[in-house]
């Protein structure tokens, strides 16, 4: 939904938290949900762990807007569906987010949210889409080899995202 980015980003950052560098996390050093690799690509240079630790919300906000929110067409999705797709994009990839949404709509799954996907979204109940996308997300996460390490937190995140998105969709 247009003008919903700031609210969705604030909710997302509650889950992403601060600096972490867990040895089992394939993303490596991460702060505010942004991996070192993604941050280096964004700014065009190599950064140190101290640079990663120093990231602020204002630093990462433009990256989240351009690389995730805009790519899942957050401004064009209904409230709640925008948040779910944004959160999935950050946590599991933009294309995967699009594929989950398209599968929930019964569409071919190329992962690109374009006019056909948006038209199908407009014809569906946003609350049903929220639930369907979250169910697909959970199934995907449970199949990952790192589920035993991160599953409890991921499960809690999906549940909380679904609850908040469901409220937003009413």
C-alpha cells in the first residue's frame, strides 16, 4: 500500500535486530538485517566488521526501499500483503516472495510481481493471501537444513508477521 513503507520497515526491523555474526548463518555478519555482502554491493566497496556494527536505520532505509519494497511492488499491494511480501523478500529473497504470492494466487510462478500478479491480487481477499503466503513461507523454512538452529525464531517471526499483516489487512 502506498505510504506503508515506513510502518512495514519499522515492523521488519523489530525482527531483524542489531548486529549478529552467527557461525551457522550463511549470511555471515549482519546488522539491521543487512548482510555484509549486500551492504558492500549497495555502497560499492569493502567494509569492516566495525563498519557493519555502526549501521543505522537511516543508513539501511534506502537499501530496503529500493532492493526489497520496490521490487515486490509494496506500494501497489494491499495493506498486510505488502508487509508479508516485504518481510519474505528480506528474509528469503525477492523472487521467492513473488513466487509465494503467485502460488497463493494460482498463477505461474516466475517470481516477478507484474501487472498480471497485481490484477489477481486485486481480486482476492488480502487476509486470505496473508495466510496463504505465510503458510508457504513456513513450509519453505522448515525444509531448510538450518531449521534445527534457527527454526524456533523463524517460526515465531512468521507467526508475528502473519498476525500483524492480518490486522493491517482489515
